C-alpha cells in the first residue's frame, strides 16, 4: 500500500537520524532543523520526509499548483512523497442555517478530516517556467522581526526585562518572565529571545514533567535555530551539538522533534506574512510515524513524468504552496 510505503520511508529516515546522533554526529539533525525553518507549516513528519528525500529543497508544491504558478515540472523528475490530508465537506455545518447572532463559520470549519494519503510534491529546482516572486531575506539583521517577537512575548502574557545581573547568562526564563542581557547584537538578541520563549512554551507549562536540563536546553536552542533560519538569519546556533535530543530512545527523539516543530511553527506563523490558507492545509498527525495507521489509498510510485500519469490527477489542493 502507498500509505504503508510512505510510513516505512519516514521510519527509515528517523532511524537514520537516530543512528547519526548515536554515532556522535549532529550535522544531519542541523540540516533537518534548517529544513524545518523552510517548511514550518508542514508537520514534523513531512519535514523529515522532505529532508530525507531532497535535503536541498527550498519551496515545494504539487504538480498542478506549479502549473497554476506558471511553472512546469521537468521531464524525468521524481516527486517527493509526503502525507496529505483527506478532507470532505462537513455536510451538517454547510447545510445548517447560520445564526445571525453568531459569527460566520470559518471556511476551515466547513471541512472534516478523514485521514491521510500519499501525495507528491516537487521542489522549485525540479521545475521551469515563470520566475517566482522573491521573499524578503535577511542574512544577519532580524530587523522588524525582533519587534514582532517581542510583541508575541507580550501577547502571551510574558514580561520582558533587560538586566545585566543575569551575566554570564544571555537570557533567563522564569515562567511568565524573561530577562535578557542588554546591548546584545541584533541577531544575537533575536536568537536568545527565541530560545527563552521556547522555554516558556515548552517547559514552563502546567503539568509539565521535569526533564533533564541538557534536553530542555537543546530543545530550546533547536527552536531558536529553526526560527532564525525561518526569518532568514544565518546561524550556527549557540549549541551546535544536538545529540542530547537522542537519549538512546528513538521515541524520545520523535517527541522532541514534534515539540520543536510545534513551538517553532507557532512562533513563525506570528512573525512571517500570512499567506492564503486553504482548508486542505492541515498538518498530518504525529501518528504517521508511530504504530497507528491512516486510511490506505493505493497510489503508484512517484512518476518520472515521461508521460501523463494517473498519479498526477489527484486533487492538488491537498498540498499548499509553502514559503
């Protein structure tokens, strides 16, 4: 089955990542986190699939979406297999008369998730045609993103102070309060604030089980790395060694990757320009890499595009064009 094949592919990618960390190498995970920064609206499992099959991918979309954008997939290119949601209209919500005293239902609310299926996307480098608009890029100056990040901190009810007495620490998170060293370089300040916000989101929450400090610090640094790369900052991260995310337990690694993706995605969604979101832009559940199975739909292998293939006729709306 195609869905079983994509699940097996994801398991192989996770096994490979765990093996790299067990061998004392963190470069593979750094590359994965960089990919997460480019595709923060995708589930962590789909990010893993993209990074595993095409590490150099920068922008991906389905075959028909590329055609709508004035570009065409090159002959002979193989698709990147991911999991896409299966959504159907919620007939009850659609047919039910709208109460004039209630706000109109969001378009996303009119659809119901029924499971997932294999789908193929292609990187921009696999296409040719009309040039795409360039996104604003920053290589070392976070510019307005620092103010947006501070606004997000305030929005979450977290106070932010600058205090030299925290030295030699650059930042400290207390649960509802963040303190930063004053007079840091702009990129450094942005990265440290993202790190401390990650602590607030991941580790200062109610009923959170106590975790080893090495693990929590590495998770926060990974979130900061993803967020920095997501806004265009080139950074090696204050802790290039992400081996602490793997503690000899692949399940622990998967849980960490899920937490990192969730926190960095929520931050980047607030910082980056909002794009039109279709009701098909759902994130496959984390169970795609677990023992649970999703509904099976027989789909052929990724086509070589040497001729028109039925595999390309799937509804392309299931894949959203990501930044």
